[in-house]
């Protein structure tokens, strides 16, 4: 939820920025409702004051009939106005919840994802002297992946992941945890990127895989039609990514300023409908309905929120460079950054079989937008209360990362090499 004062001061700017993200809102209606709300608050306060004055009369002397009648009418009027105030407050809140976060000024304007732009490319695209295969062909031929039996049991876009591919997944998990839980590594990344923030390490978390409806809605991440599975009987939703149940962790809480930043690396099985995707995009591990994911989540002071965003992007690049997989950094335009985001950056790995870069990571700066909706606050040393800033970013999606490894490290004899940094976690084997 954005600060209501922004709409009061700059209604046209807010409406235009929301429209640039693809959301139609009516700031005129919001201001009109806000004015009614403020007026009713004043009315109710005046009536309560009058009630208190009348109550004081009866403490020392017996009230006359006129006073008693006036008090009775006042009580009825106050009850009516309080109900009206509650209704208008609810109406105002409903309108505000439909307003997306405002994009930062530096976010490029664009009508759709075609207007995103590449800010840089890193690594050399591999050249093969043999006919390459896609990850699904390689994995299925080696019995690392069984989609047919999974379809028999669970339906399309599910997999049995087997043998060495399971070992690779757990090697990636352990590697990421080793990197992110070491303060000296975070300190180096902070220093290398000229950031002026804490080098505090990340704490590993396995969050709940289910989220209540009101909590999910408050996160601004619930995409019921296109993405998320619901368990109707219990009014719960399956987690679509670890950060969805991490960003909500401190709902209705006040965090001490001394405890910030709080940095988590969450591991969770994720579930997504992936509605509207067909063909090669659903082969093998690509766009599966179920996959595991390592996701970073940060709660910080407002003045450090943007630098935390830059840190998460730097960590993503550090991880990709350590695997020696070519990638590009994509700056997302206003229409593609998403409802709760003020800025969004993707990293796309080179996939040889598709002959193009495909998204493997995202990094989202959400300012205080989620915190306002979730009432996640912090207490300053002087006693004042403010809203934290939140950031989330992918460490590795354990579907996309193995795809990139298999395709970029495939050999002429059909084998797949293991990236150097992962060999330690796979018994020092060099071949998958």
C-alpha cells in the first residue's frame, strides 16, 4: 500500500504511474472517499466529546429529563456515525489496496516486456563442435528425469527427478547456503560493489508452504488466476515462491532498529499453475508446476532499502559467475516490474539449445509497500515508529539452474561436466 499522502499531494502523478504499470485506478474517487473519511472522523470525535461532557453532568447532580433525552439521541447518532465511519474506512482501504507501488523515476517507461533493456552481458557464449541437445533430451535419455510417469501420477508438467540430477540440486542448495551464511563473503560482495551497508550474513529458513488468504493478499503477491493453487477447504494457498511466506513473516510486528537488516535465504518447494504456456517452454524442468527454489528476503531501514536491492543483484551475479554460465542483466520497464515492485531486475542465463537468454533470477525492490499492508514496522532509537523496506531476489530456482548447467556443460560424448564450485558437494566428481 502506498502512502495516502502521495495521492493527496500528487493525484495525477500517482494515477499516471499506476497506468504506466498497467493498472487503472481513480485517484479522484480515492480523494473524495478520503475527504468523507476525514470529515466523519471529525464528526465522530465531536460527538464523543459532547457525549463525555453530558456524562460529566450526571456525576455531581441528577440530570434533568431534557439532558437525559439529549444523551439518548446523541448515543443513537454516535452509533450511526461510527458505523458510517467504519464503512467508509473499509471502502477507502479497498480502494487503496488496488493502487500498485510507484515505480522509481529511474525505471524505464514501457508498455510491455518488449521494452525491457539489457544493461550488460557477462561471459562468453559457448561454441560447440557437435549437435547440441536440450536439457530434457539429455536428462530423459540418462533417466535423470521421468515426465511420463509423473504425468500418470500427477498430470502434465510434473517430474520425477532422479539420481545425479537430485545430487546436483542438493549440491546447489549447499553451495548457496555456504556462500550466503558467511559474513566474510557478504563483506567482499559489499566492498566489490561499493555499497555502504552491513555485511551481515543471511539466515537459512524453511518457511511454510501454505499461506492464509488475507496474509497472501496483504503481501501484494497473490495472483490467483494465473499462478497460484488454492486449497479451498482450508482457505489456504500453496506457496508460489519462498519469499511469499518470508515477506509476511513479521506481519503486525515492530522490529527493533538494532536488528535490521534481517536477511534470510529461504528454501521452499514452489507451486505454480503456469497458465497460458505451451510447447517447448514446458519441456523437461522448464515451467513445471512444482519446483524447489532458494530465495533471498531482506527487511531493512528505509534509507538502506535501495542498496540492499543492489546487494541482492550483486549476489545473484556472484553466484552466476561462480558457475561460469553466460548471462545478461535485464532492466525491467514499468509495465513488467509487477504490482508491489518499485524496481525490478532480471538475470537471464544463456541456454544453448534455445539459442537465447532465459530468465533464471529476479530481484524486486518493494520499498515500504508490503510493510504498510502487513503493518511490519521498526522502532527507532528515539522511540519513533516507521515502516521497514523489503527486498526479495532469487538465489537459484532449482529448475532453471540445472537447465543452464546441463545445456552449457554438455559434452560431445553425451556427458555433462559439473561446475568447479559444485564438485566439492558432489564427492569431488567432475562429471554428472
